[in-house]
């Protein structure tokens, strides 16, 4: 949903105002969100998901600028962002020794995490456009392809005991083109294969749904990672 929100909001903003201004505003909002997030001493649902939403919008804009403003084909932009994502993963793994999100407990590790998130959004947007336009699959066929692909790490983790960190990031990456394809399918005009609901209305509905879910998480704290303290050792029996 956050990926679809980023796609819909980005497409709406670049049409509603001067594209260059939209990109600048998106970048400023992105920086503000990260500053707020990094100032938190621990995970908080509102600041985290605000950062995700702003990263989604800016990451989508970054991918669109490559194609619209610079004329870079979707094939090339998808490959470039894929290489960037792999480079971030490699550097993160080499520096910290793990890619597990459960070990993100320092500013440097969190910086690696958010760099990864930005790269996944940008690559996902470009990849979704690549399958929809370059491969001529259309929005909903593209979404169906990625919906099938996202089942692979799920089955691998649940049934085949694949590495959980690999399965998490594989699924995480696939959510990006999946969400972008769904948002485009809902918002884009019928003349290009969409349902014609409009990018703005789609983004507003998604924003409302995300706010509802984040409110639930903020109240229940159902998504807060629990730290299990080791059981206390039994006291020695009294000497007789």
C-alpha cells in the first residue's frame, strides 16, 4: 500500500504542478521525514511509516525523472537501480555482517536500511513500468506476474526452510513493482489500460487506509519487536 501510495501521489503531484517543483518538494519532505525518524530513540509507528510514505513518493519521482526528464529507457533505469540496490546490500553486509532488520540498532545500520528502501522504491517503479510498457504486459498483467513472484520467497521460507533474511528482502523488493503496477492500473486512464480512477483519488484512499492501519499499530503496538529477557536463574538452596 505504501508503494502504491508513492506511485499515485508522485504521478499526481508532477501533473498538478511544475514537475521540477514537485521533485524539489518531494525531496524536502523526504529529508524532513528522515530527520524526524533518526531523532527517535526507538521504533515509533507514526514516524516510521511517515518516513516510508515520503521515501515512497521521492523514490518514485527519482525513477520517473530518469525516464521522463532524461529519456532513459525503462530497461536501463531498471538495471541501474537494481545495480544500486545490490551495491547497497553488498556494502551493508560487508560493513555490518548481516542484513537482518532485527539488528538495526545504530544510526549507521539505519542509514543502510533507508538507503535500501529508497533503492527498492526507485527500482520497483522502473521495473513496473518496464513490464507494463516495454514488455507490453499492461498494468494488471504486470501486477499478476509480481503477485506470483512474491509467492516464491513465501513458499521458500514456509516450506523449504530458505534463509529468512533472504526471503524477507526478496519479498520486500517485489512489493515495489507489485504496488506500483496496482496503483497505475487503478489510476491511469482507460486509454492506456487503467481503470481511470485518477492518481489523486487513488492516493487519497490509500493514504486514509494507511493512516487507519498505522493508528491501530500505534495504539496496540502489535508491530513492536519484543525483547525477551533470559529467565532468572533459580536461587541456590539454603545450606543445611
